[in-house]
C-alpha cells in the first residue's frame, strides 16, 4: 500500500502532466493532420522535458552514493589506474565477443553524468590515442587538449569510416600536434610503404617529450624501401629511452638520441640479408652507455665481413648497465661480438644460434662468465642448432628448471649425433655451464642405435642432479635401454 510519502510526489507529477497536456484534450484521430502533427510535436517536447527531469533526479540520487564521497581528484586517479588494465583495442571485441568491449576504460563515461564529466575534464586520460577507429582516434586527440600524447596505430586493416583512413588520421594528428607534444609512437606500417613518406614528413621536427618509439614494417619484399630518414625528429629526442625497429633497413644511428637509449631492439628476418656487420654494431653500441635491454634478432650478419678484422684493434665497448641481452645469430657473429663488447656477468643472457658442433669449442668459453647455478641468474636461455639438417640423426636436448608444461628450456641443443666432436663437446659445455644443478632435461633423438653405455654416460653423466627425464621420438626405447644400463637415479617418463 503506497505511503503518504510516495503518494504525494505521484499525485503532484500526474497532476502537473495533466495540466500541461490539457490543451490537447480536443485533439483526436479525427482531427486535421495539421492539429495532429502539432500535438505530437508538443508531446515530444513534453517527453524530452520529463526525461531531463528524470535524469536530474537520478543525478541527485547518485550524489548520495558512498563512492560520491571521494573527491574528483581521487576518482580521476582511479580512472587512470583502470585505464592501464582496460586498454581500448579492436581485438577486445573478439576476445569478449562484445562490440561494446572495444572501448575498454572509456565505458566509465557511460555510468553517470558525474563520472563522464570527471573523465572529460582529465585530459591525461585521453592522451593515449589508439586505433579503435579513425573517428575515435580523432576524438581522443581533441579530448587530450594540450597534453603530451602517444599514438598507437596499425595500417594493416584497410578500413574507412566517414571517408577517413587510419593512416590519414595519424597524418592529420601529427600535422596538428606535430612532434612537440609526442610522448610515444608505435606504428605498424603493414605490407606497403605508401603510408611511410607522408608520415615521416610529419616526424622531421624535434620531439622533446618522446620517450618510446616502435616502428614496424613487413620488409621482406623488394618493392618496399625500409629507410628511416636521417632527420627523424630533427635528430633531437632527448627523452627517448626505448627504440624498437622491426625490419627497417637504414636507420639514422648517428643521431644524438641514440646515446640516451635504455632499451634497443632490432629485429630482422633470417632471409632479409640486411643485417649490420659486427663492427658497425659495436660502433652503435659504443654510443649507448646507458643501455639496459638489448634484443638483436638476425640483426648481426652471420658471415665474415671485411670490417671484422678491425674489431681487435678497436677499444672494447663497455655496457655496464646491460641487464638483459637477447640475441639470435650465428656462433661466429656472437663470439666476435662478445670479443669487442664487455657485458656484465650479471646480465640475463638469452642466446639462440646455429653452427656446427665444433663451434661449441669457441662458444663455451664465451658463455663461461654467465655460468653458475642453473636455477639462478644470469643464464636465461641457450639454444644451439647444428648446421646439419638431418633430423633423423639429430640429438635434441633441453634443460629445464620448472615442471610446468609451458616452461621454456634454458639450454636447448640440436646436434647431429654422428658429428665427430659431438660426444666430447657436449660434456665440456655441460661442465663449463655448471649444469650439474639441472633437475629436469628432455632428450629427443631419432637414431641412438649406435650409442653405447659409455657414450651416454660421457654425455649426460655430468647432470648428477637430474630427477626427471623426458623422452620424445621413436628412439625413446633405445634411450631407456641406455638409461637402464647406466643405472641412473632419474625417473624416466615416456
């Protein structure tokens, strides 16, 4: 039964509405069309007014919620923390199977009028321009006002929205905002270079706030010219700390901003044939004394260069702050690079290389300083693949320190089991790498029929702490027989 408190406002609003609509009492379906249209227009205006009144009442009610006790500054801080986790992105639509999910944190503006206004008033919330759509990126640029902003865009999708393309919008934003306010830049150019020239034209002025730059292009096709202009950022980006270049051929390494880098990643495809010589790379590294993270994927030539002979005469390049070093190249290039660079023994090393089994003779002394207990730093991962491509006669070995199925092996070898030095070099490497702490290792070999008990003990004998062995391949039975003859302590799983 309605109380007097609830009945009073109901009577008031009903009476008010009836009084407002009283002039329409004479209008009915038989009235003229002009009178009907006029009455409908008047009712639409009344409905809009009622909606505004309801919205005002809801807004007043929301101000009494406990969360409304927080000051706007704290709410803005909460929004910024939320924006770190809920980043707007096209991929979110697929992941959450909800078109609305692409907005990410922007959905807070749809909760209530107060939250929307607080979000709109905080320009820093909108300073991360992402490629949800061309229209959205422009809108975010307008809302970030005069604050430094970051741009993240991919040109792989050839979509248009209201006649606008993503590359065209990025060009417009860079033309209007220039690089003077640019804080971060991440561009995926895709498979064509038609977007590069107009965008690089906008990136030829100083970038005083730029901290991170990621440029990616699929540069494995001859018609694409992967050239970064020499006057990129007018060679002035004093705050640039992070530079990631994916498949770019010519880079302005002599620019002054290189000396401030903390993270450098250079990624090429194995078939590109456009890598730097070791001597050229050392010259670049000599200008990056603050480097903490270095990733080189096929970025160093795997063949001997005419300039390599000068490395021994040059001053050793010191990288005292380097804490993470990931490299994928040949044994020759890695050993030569390490002969000209001084890397701290505490650096976390991840190496993936290829060569012949005898190359392990030159590799193991270089890896010696990174030895120590295998379950501790600095060694992260070593992968070696023999140049012999006969998988049916290969020995594949992996050493792990975690029982997780998704754990990455710290040492992974693929050797031709019939190569001359295989049986002597592998134990030597195990010893020099202090692998006696390894508790789990995997072996995959498809031709162990010629192995003897002494051979197996010579190769795997140093692994005295092994408690679990994982076997793969058709020769698992042969390996089990060798294990039984050697009477190991390990538990073998097939």
